C-alpha cells in the first residue's frame, strides 16, 4: 500500500500539512488507519522535537496530579507486604507487628476470583444474540469460543500469569491495567499486566476513557532497541547506553495515547506516540483507531473518531473522591489496620515488660557480675552476693508492670470484626464453619458473606469483557486465516471457505457477544453446584433440554473434556423406549379411528332412518290431501285413522274413534256435564 503522504496527498516535505485534499478527509484517515509503517515519517524535524517535548512535559503534569494517590498506594503496598521496621518506642526494639488483615483479604479475593475467571482452561464463552434459525451463528460461536480459550490459556502465556497477579494485587491498590496489542514479532495478540502505578492519566479527568492522555513508562534493553531500529519499526535515534555503569541497562521510554492533528485538517486524531524519555525524542507513531472507528454522517462527512486504547482498566471499588483510579482495601483499612497494629503491639510490649521486669539498684550495693546495673539470671540459677538480706532487699527496687489488659484484647476483637466486615473475610468463607451447624444455614452465611465480593467481581467481569472483545478484534484484523483454519481442521468449515466464506468473519462480533465464562453471581464451586442442582428438578419436563442440564451439572463440578462424555450415537435404551412409545401411540390412534368409524356408521344409519321417516310423512300428507276432497259437511276427513296407520304412526294417547284427543276435537261440555 502507498504511504499515507502519497495516497492522501501529503507534500513531499512531510511537514504534516495536507495539500488541497485530492481525496476526502474520511478516505485520508482510512489510509492512515490501515498504514503499516511508522507515521512519524509524516513529521519534519521541528515537528518531532515539539511533539516529544510536549509528550514528556504533559506526562510529568499528569503524574504530579496524582501525587497524593501515589503516596496512598505506597503505604498500602507496604502494609500488604508486612514490611518490618525497627521501632524504638516506647522502648528500644519495641514490638512492631503488622497484622495481616489486608494480606488475608487480598489472598482470599485473588484465590476466588482467579478460579472463577479462568474456569479451569475455559475462560471465554461466545453468546449468540438474536435468532439463529439455521444454527450458523451457534456454530460460529462454538468455533470462536474454542479458539479463544486455546489462545488465552496455551498461547498467550502472559495472560494467565498476568490474570493471577492482577487479581491478587487489585484488592490492595484498587486499580490494575491490561495492555492489549498485536505483536508483529510474535505474530499474535499480547495482553500484558500493568500495575496501576505504571499507567499515568490526569487524576482530575472524569474517567479513564475520557482522559486526554494515557501514558505508560516502558523500559527497553539496548538489544531490543537496536532490533526495533534495524527492523524499521522505530526511527533512528541515539540513546544513553551507559546506565549506572551497565551498558545493557534498561532505557526508559514513554508510550503515550494522545491527540495530534497529523493530517493537517484542523481536527486532532488519537495516536500512540513512543518517546525516549531522557532525550524527549519520538521514535514511532501508531494510529489509535481503525477504519471502522470512523463515524460517518449521512452526508458522508466525518462526525467523530472512536478512540481505541490498548489499556483496559480494572477497578476494585469506585473512589469516593471521584479519582480516575479505583480504591482498594489498602485505603479502606489504612486507619483501621493502624489501630489494630497499635493495640496488638501494646499487648506484646506489656507482656514483654511484665516478663523482663526492671527497676533501680542502690549505687552503694556491690554485686559481683552486675555491670551497668544488669545481671542476667537463667531459670533455676542462684548467684552468690556479698550483701546481707536486708541490704539486698533495701538496695534493689523492682518496678511492677501489670501486663496486658483484658480491655485491649476486647478492643482487638472489635477492630478485627470491623475489618472483616469490610473485607468479607469471615471464618465461614475461609473454610472454618461452625461445627454442628446445618448445611442450609452455612450456605446462607456464605451467600451473605459473598455479597461484597460478588459486587466487586462484577466490575472485574465488565473490564474482562472489554478486553476479550479487543483481543478478538485484533485477531480478526491481523491473524493469518490459514492458522485459524489449521487450528480447527474442520471439514465443514473448509467446505464453507471453498464456497466463499471468509474465515475471519468468525471474529465479527456485530451479531454476537463475547464474555468471560465466569458468572459474577456464582463465584464458588458450591454456588455453581447449587444452581445446577436447582436445574436438575426440571429434567424430563416438556420443552426442557435434559442434555443441556446435564452439561451444566458437569461444568459446575469442574469436569474436564465434557464433550467427550456426550456421544452422537443414539442410545439403544432410549431407542427402545421411543419404539415402545411409538407402538403405544399407533395402537391408540387405531382405536380412536375405529371408534370414529363406528360413530360414523351409527350416524349414517340414523340419518337413513330419518330420511325414510320424512318420506313416509310426505306420502301420508299427500294421501290426506287427496282424501280431503271427500270430506263431509262436518269437516272431518274420512279415514284419518287409516292414514296414520299407513304412515306407521300411532294415534295420540286418549284419542277417540275419530282420532280426537280426549274430547279436544269435539264440542266443549256444557254445565253439569
């Protein structure tokens, strides 16, 4: 690809100013985003000097804005490490014990979070969003999940160890960072752990994402610097090799995410500038955006550029003062830990004074071997002295020390309880459950005790999700497709590729979501088992996938190679049961058909009889009508009874000989009838 200055119309002097743009600003920035060289070539010497000076000066300004925070972190780290210092108050070499409440909290959090985050060797799951009628998105998600898990756990060695270190450090400092970038030298993504002290932003920024600058000091050794210069990735520059008489000593560089108007359009774009700190000499510029980061308006103009930072920030707790950096137990327990340490040391000092004693000796009393007022006595030992009993008793005065106070022990218990409430480090959470307590009660205590931990872990989960999405995007953009195909070795995928499918389309997360497989609501094995056992009660119910329930039960129990436990071959017993059920269904359907046939026959016979009756009635009506012509003057038709008999009908009950019912056809009876 042509260099940006040619493709976008930069002048030949490389002074950073664009000529009358022969192409649009959007096309210009798209070329810059896809440029694989060193964008520092677009700047002349004067612009480079100005850029390097501003980068170092603004880094110092940002670092000064967080000076108080750095002091807090320094004290927290010292407390967590339990650094021992000699103490000479209230007497020389007095007790200076550091109670490990902060250390215990960090270990407890890190141990639980690391196991929940990595889930053995399956830290990633890809979730399908929306409908998936043909199953193509599910197949894509399974391929991507399998590849990412293998990459993180078996290729990116720094990810696993960095996760372990980060999760044990973040409870103390409150913040940690992961630097994610593509390494051409390694041919893969890199996710380096970075301490909170090593990533510098202005502490007055509203949040880490909106900070105008993000800077990380990085040490490079001379052999690394020479290789980067020889490969053309860094510009040629001089650096100080003799560091404290070590010619191979590390040289300090600054990698800074900042805004620069590199294309000369009057608007600043985000870039990552690498500067040699001592000489303030920039050595490389990379874009901190990619082609899809350019937000285009409907009219085709550039609305904004989405900045992509290589640093992912992890927070333990939001800082109460609104600091960009998070807050950890180191800050929360500082005063409480100091009180605990003071109370414990006072108890120890009181016991020391009570046991060692001390007092005054009359200067006129002569004791052999008591030089400087000190005479050491071993247990069971008696020493001879040249003094009378009265003189010895009157010449030595021993001060009385009462020893530790019971109130101090109560105070220590009270302070430890308060510290444990903050850190959620309870006996039941560390495996020391009360004897004789019901299992359900113990589980309830665990759930209550883990509320603080679960909330904190949710924040870690959100940052891990952003990190995994960035890793996936970088792999989709820079990874060799052949390496991805060789990893899967899937005939179906190869057939899709031959049909025109692009393997890197698997890394498109526009219709999918990538997340850690850990559940922030289930951070212990016991919690996961309880949730899986709750699902077990739904087995065998209509519409429930029993195999998925079994899979989740096995995952909760941390079984390995779960896919091998499920066979694609049909189960003979299940086939037999299905056949038996089919026979029962066929028999039932046959019986129903037979009954329906009988009902149909009966209905047909009934309809036939009804039709015959209607015909006979019609014939009877016709004959009655014909005989009506012969009716007498009294209006009575002749042979009505015969007509009814011909029709097959019986006369009405109580009818007289003329067919009238109980006199209803004759005249009404008179009075006294």
